[in-house]
C-alpha cells in the first residue's frame, strides 16, 4: 500500500484571495491619507468678517435690477397672454 504524501501547504501570501481582502482596507487608508494631505495643503478660506453686510448689499442690487426689469417682464407677459374672444 502506497500513500501519497500531501504537498506542503503554501504560505498565506501566495493566495490571491488574501490580497483581495487586504486591498479594500489598504485602499481606504491610502485614500484617507490623500484626503488629509489635500486638506492640509489647501485649507478652506476664512469667511470675511463683514459677510452679512455684503449679502445685504447683493440683495439690494438684485432687487434694484429686478425692479428695473419690471416693464420688460410686463411686456413679455402681455405678449404671451392669449386674447380673450
């Protein structure tokens, strides 16, 4: 009776599925460090101290522009309004 000896098991790093399982978390770690590097290198700008006053001024200029456009909008709306019989 002859028995075939089983081959020696290969080390864990020789199996492809192990590297597939390691690749996911490794990619997340690399992406986290890349995001950290971008955040440190290019920080967000600080808001201007007078941002509220600037916003009010923008709203005033937009309101003035809308008021100046009122006759044109009325004329446009009159043109597309169908006539009554």
